[in-house]
C-alpha cells in the first residue's frame, strides 16, 4: 500500500513541475495590440473641386487695323516717309510718287465731251424747228378734228425732246466726271495718313518702281485697343471664361484678369477661326513692353466630384479598380468608373466609391 502511495505522490509532483515550466511559454491575450495588424497608407474619398490649370503663349492682337493702298494712275515710287513701328497721326505724309500724265487720254476724253455738247445743241435746234412746224400745221388746220390731231403730234415731239434732254445731259455729266477723276489721279503724287496709329508692315518698293492702282503700301494698327490671341484648335477655351494674362520682362512683368470674348467653341459646330480672343480690362501695373505674353486658365473645372490620388487607382485588363480598407481592417477590391485626371491633378471617379471611404495607395 505504501508503494502505491509513493507512486501516486511521485505523479503528483511531476504534474506540478510540468505545469510550472509550461506556463512560461503561454501568451497572455490581453497583451495583444493593434501593432500586429498591417499599417496601410490610405487616402480618404471625398467630394472636392477638380481643376486643371493650363498655361500657354498668346499673341498681342490689335483689332483695329488699317491698310494703306495706292489709288491712282500708274506711277513710279519715289520714297516712304515713315518706317516700321513709327507712330503716325492724321495728315502725316506717308509716301510720294512720280506720275506721268497721259495727254492722249486726256485729249480723247475732252474731245468726246465737246462732241457730245455740239451734238446736243444741234439736236435741240432740230427739235425747235419741229415744234415750230407743228405750230404752223395747227394754225392751218381746217377742222377741229384735224387741229386735235396736230396738237397730239406736237405733244409727242415735246415728250421726245424731254427724254433726249434727260438722257444726253446725264451722258455728258458722266463724261465730265470721268475726265475729272482722271485728272485727280495725276494729282495723287503724295499719300497722307487718314488715321492715328503705329506702322506694323511696309511693302518693299524699289526707287522708281512702277506701281498700279490698288497696290498695298503698308499696314498700321490702333495701339489704344489691345487684345490677346491664343491658339485654341482643341477647343479648351469657352466664351466668357476667366483667364489670367501676364506680359513683360521678368523684372517688370504685370498680370491682368481677362475674359474670352471669342473662341472656336462659340462658333456653330466649333468651326471657323482656331484662335480664342482675350480682352483684359486692366493690369496690375503699367505695361512697359508687350514681351512674352502668357495666359493661364482652368481647362477643366468641376465642382462637387469624387477626386482621389492617382496612386489609388489600378488598371488591369482595361478595367480600373481600387482597394478599400474598412474600419475593421478588412481589405476589399472594388471596380470603379475612371473619368480622367493625372498624378498632378488627382483623378475623378464617377462610380464605385462613396464619400468617406478609405483607399489604399501603397500596395
């Protein structure tokens, strides 16, 4: 019996010894922390304003432009009295020419007028003779009926004479006017400015080079009205859009808020001029020079849309998806509708996400 008691006592002692050593390797569940979970970098989905800033060069544009042409008989160019970028005012001498009179043409037209006037006077005398003869026939009429007939014939002659006078006097007047215009062209040896502006282009002409009527001499513009013109063949600008224009050298550059007053998108079907025209009411300071004009505007501007970091979007097999991190730490894959955007602007999602959700961006 004592042997059995000793064996039982030994088993009890071994059991206590094993329990003591095993307790050193057990984990206390109360000591677990959130540090054992994955620590993802996330971005929160929220509604925001999407805006893409576009910068580009523009051209200085003067809408009030003048073209000066030579109008007159064939002449030889003598000299310009202005040069490019000169400011001219009404009455300033622009150019001079040497004109040779066509005496043969002058004589021909003068003789035509004299001939027409002589024919006119001779024909009027003939009408007077016919009227005198008609009066004599009326006086010799034997009856009232015959007198009535002769009176009607006289009335017909009077009508013919009035018609002839009207047509012939107009013809002679046109001939005299033609001669006067010809003589005026010979007087047009100097051309004067009929505008206030700045010379922008001058046609190159050699001394004593022959020029004909309609030859363009120069172009000028009114500097008091300035606009800016931007190439907009992609149709990014919209009518009445606000833009920012800067102009001048780096040390004296000024800025001005302006609006688009004309653009391709304002044309039916988007056709027509490929330029957008910008008007600036005022600048932040005086413009010293129209050097390197630039324009800045929001080519895309959308309010109250889902904008997220581009790194949160993954494309696979032509489809876009994100990884959503829930509050309990669960990660789920979600297909989304990708609209447009970039790394700089962020991207717009049109479906697949909700406001406040967290998306993983460091996969």
